[in-house]
C-alpha cells in the first residue's frame, strides 16, 4: 500500500459522544431515537419525552473520555480518525445567527488531541442527525431555508478548523434517504415526492458546501458518503440481471449527482414515470455541476441479492437487505459477510467514476464477551477485517483502484444506529457499558486492537492473527 495510506477507524457524534445536553448543546434528531433490538424497532419520538430510553444521551461518553480514547487510537497506530461534528453543539436549534462557542471549543480539543496522537481527523458534517429545532420550526430538508442554515454551520466549522481538518464528508449515507428518510431528515410519513424534494435540497446543500469549503481552503478534500449495498443478480435470468441494475440505480441516484454534477437521464425518467420531479430554482443545476466532490466515501458491510422471484428467503442488512445468498455466512445480526464483494465494490465504483475512493466504514457487529481478566477474544472480528483488507489490497495492487484509506466502523464500541444497542459491538476497543445502563465505562483493548496495530505498523503486510 502507498506510504500515505490512511489506516484509521470511524465513529459518529451521536453514537459515541453522549453529553447530549452538555455545554449548550441542543436536541438533535438522533436524541429522539429510542433504544431497540434485533426484534424491536427503534422509535422516533416527538422530541425528548420522559420515560423513554434514548441511547445517544450517554452513548460511550466520548464527551468525557475523548483524551483517553484518542490516546488509545494513537497507540493502535491510527493515521486517521473519522468522526462527525454534532451540528447541535455548534447551532443548538439550527437557526441561530451566532454559534455556541462551548461546542466549538469541544472540537478544538478533540482535534488538538488527534494532532498530538499523530492522527488526521476525517469529519462528517452530518451523520444521521440535525437540529430538532429545524425539523419543528422549518420542516427540515423539505424547506429550502435549511440549506442556508446548513451552510452557516459549514462555514463556521470550515473557518474554525481550517488548519486542523483537511478531509470532510458532507452527509453520511445520503442514499439512506430513499429507504429511511426519517433518519436523515427527522421527518416521518413523507410521501415519495416529498422525499425527492428533501433530497434535492440536501444535494444542493452538499454541492454548496463543497464550493464553499474549497474557497475557504483550497487544500480541503471534500467527499460524499454513501452506503454501498452491493447486489448480485440471483442468477443469469435476464429479468434478475435487470432487477439488480435497477436496485443499484437507487443508490447511484445520489452519487451520480455528487460525483458527476447532475441527475442522470434515468433519474429524470424515474421522476417522470412516478410524478416525482422536484421543484428547482434557476441556478440549481449549475450549483450541482459546480459542487462535485473530491472523493467517494462509502460504507461496505455486506452484499445483497436481487431477484424478481417472489417468496424467497430474505437476509437482513444495512438499509435494504435482500434475498439470501446461499454462498455466504451471516453475522449474528443476519448481515451477509462477503469480503470479495468489497473488491467488486471498489472495482465497480472506480470504473464508474474514476475518482479516489475511501472506505469509511466496514466491520462486524457482534456480542463480545469481556472476560474476568479484562480481555476480549474477538477472533471472529479479526477474521472479518483480515478478509476484507486482503480484498482491498487486491483491488489496489492488482486492479489499480485509487484508494485513500480504510476506517473500520465503530473503532471504539458505540451505540448501533440500526438497533440502538450497545450490545452490537464493532469496536477494537471495548467500552464497559450495557444496554440496561450498567457498566463502569472503562475501556479495554480487544485482541483485534493488537492485531490492527500490527497491520498498520506493517502498512498492511502483516495480516496474521489468531482466527
Ligand atoms: C452505517 C452507519 O449505516 O452502518 C453507521 O453509517 C452505523 O452509523 C453502521 O452504525 C452500522 O450499522 P448498525 O445498525 O449495526 O449500527
């Protein structure tokens, strides 16, 4: 791998920080999501209500542990740490004229700690959250004014951290909007037409942020971020092949705009067919064209299968799931594990866009066991990560894909976005915190921590580990 390859780890403010109302922070949409489980859906309440259990409120308490946590990440040898800024720490309600200084100071300290540990921050501007105030008062992304508020927030953090942060991502897994719009917008019960209107505003906001960021610091590298739920046709039946193309088109809808600078012909036909054409203002299309991203960030956890055949057994998964693949095993949460799929994803995205790629999430959610002696023997996680790193190396070294870095998800245990559980752990660092509120909050490096330390120190050459 090239010398400056960014081996790292990833997290997000609302899943790791806690301190949900500390130092002037406002309520974010993520603060209104209750804890769920594999069998119990998370509920999105109308604000923070008494009697509900909201896991983001304490999460892993990175807010009070960031120094220790970043020191541990440094010990692991991380070159970069992807996390997000909680918009509500900076603009608590979203529409204030002036930012909350205490919120800005918190991230000053986080980025300073990263610098001291030799870690490059990679910052998501909005990771599945926004000020709840903007949802209540303005109807979130359905309202064009939200673009203005988002840009005010971006300008504030771009200027403040101009010399501290180089890598930025606009919206986390923006393509989630087509499947769970309430996660990205805080709005429930949207019609399809409203979804695509809100999405148009988000895409414009992203494009405007890219232009603004480049103006503030031409060295900024600003990327998009999509979930990449790679799908295979179930077999060579032509209808299934077409079905796979159509399934993937739902995701390219977003990346085509953010990477190429405009809606595809297919997207326009889709609007016409279903009456979904969003209203635009003069100049919107030019703005989209001007705001192309510098790189493509994506998450990859599992692959899916597309089929027109009814009644097939289905698998769970990030976002959509799909028909079960008989060639793959699945995680405890039913996500199908497919390392070769990562090489396919890298090839497909690079062939399509010829832009640098960045794997900003990948990992295994598992119910780890903290032993009495403080060890966590997560050999299954080592096996998962090793198999995926082998494939990304092949994509780079044999297929010539331009890959900036790799940041395994939930590098420190955090709250699951899908289920709201702590129990679904991704970390290489264990956090002693349980769903019932018990636990000391203490951090314990898992076996995978020491394994990844070797991987990074050898720049991906030494992948041996106990599996
Ligand atoms: C991605 C998100 O969808 O997958 C993360 O960007 C999320 O926020 C991750 O945590 C894993 O999903 P889950 O549901 O297992 O937490």
